[in-house]
């Protein structure tokens, strides 16, 4: 029972963190920019939203200043990189370090409690009366759908297309007369705006904002992106790729919840995250035989660290069944698309 409750909570948190993953996807995959700002902008969104809620602002309205604050943080990184010519990684690190002090300034302390304050979850709870996990999941799903639709529309516009082209080949885009510096700044602002929105939702969901709540966000975002691409594939249209990223965030949270339930220490989570990222990165570039070997080694490592052999084997069996169903769905969708192409011809 505790395992099911942990998975339920992980799914709801995974959807809320999925907004952050979408922001990292914009900078990392589309813009081809390794942005370290997200560790600070995630906490910035939570800090701004929490302080405004404590001051009496409507929790829904507090999300807008959080988004603006995140966009400003991304804009600062963009300016440092494009105008002052600071390398992208260093520019992100400088902004991230500065945001640590700024977040403490905003909250006036290291953390801000929302206990007894109206939040998005508590307001919905007073209306619907459902559990916190169900409400957080509902809010996250709606917010993710809105974000995916908005991003799908934006990247179909002239500016969005230029931004995507900048990530692919900025020299060609510059030769066509587009200001690539402006495109980079816009991309960083949009990405960090989503990251800050995720931080605001997470702060209201967990009931507090903390200056260190964004630590390791970039690694979590990258792990979620890679897991989503490996599990769901990098095919079909752009909206599918964005949804796969959110799905990767949910799977990552489920993995973390499961390994904690079966006995892994919380202090080992960063080690586990590093292993997951390295494992997922290795999958597309190695042979099937090496993939199976890596899978066996990973399962053996989990057994040694948790000493839960039967439970891990049961979880592996469930994962294999889910992977089989996903492959069947992929084949069905690909066959339908090929049939439509043949009919069109």
C-alpha cells in the first residue's frame, strides 16, 4: 500500500516537474545551450510565488510574477553570453550563483512556509475535496497540456522557427539576416519562465519554498529528457516530443519513489541520478548485446544497494510489460501513418 501511495505522489510531482523539463528541453535540445541558470530560476519561481502568497496575493495570480522573474533570469544569462561574450556554461553558472543570494533577499530567510496559507492545491481542495496528490496531478496535467499547446503554436511561428533554426545552425540563420543573439535571449527567457512556473507549482504543492529547492534541477531535467526520448522515442510531430519529455519526468519520479521504498538511502539519490543519465545516454549508441549487459549490471547494482531481490525482479517484469505495450503502440501508430502516406500518394 505504501508503494502505491509513493507512486501516486511521484506521478503528481513528476507532472509538476515536467514543466521544468520542458524549459530545459527548450534550452538544451532546441537551442543547443547548456543552461545552468535553471538551478537558480526554479528556486526563484518558488520564492517569488511563496512570498506573494504570504503577502496575501491570490495563489493563481502569484504564478505570473514567478514566470516573469524566471524570464528575467534567463534574459540575464542570455545577455551575459551574447553581449558580454561570456561562455554559455559560465554565464549560466554566474546567474545561478547570483540567484542564490537574490532568492534569500526575496524571502528574507532561507525558506518560506506556506502552512496555513491559501495555495492552488488548498483552494481546489476546498471546492472539490479530493486528495492533495490527485489535485496536484490534475493541476500538473492541465498546466502541461496548456504549455505544450502554447509551445507547439509558438515554435510554429516565424520567431519560433528562427529560434529552432538557431539551435540547428546559427551561422546559416545569421547569413539569412536573423539576429541569433536575440533568438538565444528569447529561448533562454521562455525556458527559464517555464522552469520558474514549475518551481512555483512545486512550492505551493509541497507547502514551502526553500533556497536550495532547485539544487540539481539541471541534472533532473536532463535525466527526464533522456528517459522520455529513450522510452517514447523521438519521432512523430513536435507536440509528441514535448509530451514525451513530460512522460520522462513522470518515469524519473516513479523510479526515485520506488528505489526509496525498497530501501535505498536518500543520500544515494544523486548517485542513482548520475547512473540513470549515463545509462540512458548509452542506450542509443551501443549494440543490443551491450544494452542487455548494461541492464543486467544495473539490476544487479540495485539488488546489492537495496537487498530486495524478489521485489526488484517483480518491478523489472512490470517494466518489460509496459515496454512491450509501448512498442506495440508505436508500431500501430507508425503503420497507420504509413498507410495514410500510401493513400495520399
